[in-house]
C-alpha cells in the first residue's frame, strides 16, 4: 500500500489502521530499518521516543497492540545515517536552487529549459487531491508516478551534466539519482526475502507512495509472490 507519512484529508493513521483490519495480514512490513525495532520486533520507543509520529507507525503500532501482528523492517540499512554523512538533503536543495535559478534567468539551453518545465509540471504532484486511499493507490496514479520518476531522475541528471554552470553538481546528481533506484532495489529484495521467510502468509507492505511503482515493477518479476491491492481483500 502506498502511503503518505504525514496526515492528509484523504489519508491518516486511522486509514492505515482500517486497512490493516481489512487485510488482516500475518506480517506488516515497515519502511524502516532494523535499528528502529527492539529484539522482539516492536518499535524501540525507548531509543526513539518520537517514532510514533507518522501515519504508518501510529496505525501499525495500534494494530500490533491489539492483534499481536508481526512487524518487520524492509528499508535499506543505515538510511538516515547515510543521508547525514553525505549531507544529502542539504545538497539536494542547493542543487535544485541553482538549476532553478538558471531556468528563471533564461540561461538554460532550449532542450534543458523544456526539460525543466516538464520537471516543474510533475513536481506539483503533492498538490493533487485524492478522494481516498484507494484513489491514491489507483493504477492511474501509479502510471503518473512512474512518469514523474522518469522525468525527475533522468531529466535533472541530463540538465546538470550538460550545463557548464552546474558542473560542480555533476558527481552529486549521479549519486542523488542512483540512490533512489538503489533504495528501491534493496527494498524489493528485502520484501522478497520476507515473503520467502513467511511462505504462505499474508504480508502487507506500507511504503511511501512515490516508491510503490518501482517496487511493483521489481516484485512482478519475482516468481512465487502474488501481488494484491488492499481493496482486493
């Protein structure tokens, strides 16, 4: 299930809880790494007292407290530490500001200007209004997000690599793009591993909406895994 981490009119922690009640999974896979869990795979709230701050953690914790379901991590190990080590978000924001400044000053090549306009169009997806969690996870939304991913991660790399005034960002933009796809590949591999460990069981994957199209593509290539949307239960 594709999720939003922060509450929206159409999606919040109650939505997560209601979907868990509907699906009744044997295992819930969380977009976290193992450091956020104790040895019994419960949220380590002593170490991370602010962990229950997202729709997914609040809803899953409530369901686990009531139903005793297994929670398991499937995120790439050391994600947050890696971001800090590479100053990822700080550099991402600076790179974006520099590219946008060239666009606004009309200093990009014609092709790069057109590509930037495409990027700006798909960046507005956060303003989309969904009617429900099902609407948010529809095939139409997945198609749009797949296109958005391609435009964002391929076109911005091309702009940075071909504009001389952005040459100081070239090594980072490659890292920025490759990390997105690496995360998807690792998360898909971890989901497959959990599916094998819980063979014959029902797993519900809670993942940020933007990652869902990539994970679906990778998991569809995996034999022995039957993929279903939550409303099919």
